[in-house]
C-alpha cells in the first residue's frame, strides 16, 4: 500500500513526534524542579516554561502535517477517495499550513532567545551589584580592622 517514496515521510514524522514529546516532558521536569528550587523566580520560570512548551508541541504538529502531505494524501488519491485536482488543492493547503507552523516556530524560537538573553543580562547585573556591595563591605571591614589595630 505504501510506496518507497512515502516511507521517509513517515520516518521524519516519527522523529519529529518523538522529539516534540521528549522536549515537552523535559520542559515539564525542569518546570517542576525549578518550582521547588527557586520560588522567587516562579513567574519568570512559568512564562519560560509555557513558551518552550508551545515550541515543543509545534514540532509534532509539523510532523503530522508532513505525514499528511507525504503519505496520507497520496494514499487517498491511489484509493480513489480524492481526485488529482482535490489532491493538488489539499497538498497546497498542507504545505502552506506547514510553512505557517514553521514560521511560527521560528518566531517563538527567536522570542525565546531574546528572553534568555534578557534574563542572563539581568542575572549578570544582579551578580555584579552583589559583588560590588560585598567589595564595599569588605573594604569597610578592613578599614575598621586597621583602625582598631593602631
């Protein structure tokens, strides 16, 4: 029933679905771990988790669309369920939706990258500020110690 040309589409679909589900479960575990470890950054972690979960779920959707266009539609045409004109229309719609999902995925990835850069900058600024205050405190302590020794 399947031709040799349709098998790579099924393999890619399986890989994309496995990847998406694996990423979603990994993000879920990270969310639960972060929830217990750092309750102060919980809102930021929640937003990050939701962004990443959207990305992870779009990957299997892309796989299903790939399977639809590469395998399901040709099989339906061979079975006589759809005619060549319907096949062309449905395949074109499938490709357009796939491109839309891929574009949406790229936008989410860029947004995640920008958010990660901003978060890392904020953490770096906080660390530098803490370092500065600790250095000031250490200098005050040294001055107090020198004054007491004289």
